[in-house]
C-alpha cells in the first residue's frame, strides 16, 4: 500500500504565516501554527500530532481569527496520514 503524499503550504498561506509571525499581537497558538505552516512550505514535512491537536482546538474556538483558522486548516491538511 502506497503512503499518501503530504501537501506543502501554498505561497498564499506561507505569506499569511509570515505576517502572523511578524505581528506582535498574534496569539501563541497563531504563531505556533504559523511556524508549522512555514516549515511545510517545502514538500516532505508533516504536521506533528501536538500541532494538529492545537489546530483542531483553534478551529473549534469561536474566538479564533480568520488568519489563524487559515493556518489551522493548512496544518491539518498536512498532518501525517
């Protein structure tokens, strides 16, 4: 059985992640997800279980900003299959 290939971050999502990392007002969760997404801008990297869990919690939280939701979604699509 062949393993599914993990996707890499799109340039647009990587740009969003870069902006979040530069934002001094961004939450720790947002910055953590941004770092994960940026590390996956090259193929071959996958989201770890702890980061995937953090991403899922961010998506469930009604207070999460749109940029953090974007990063969380990207991180979850890059989770190890």
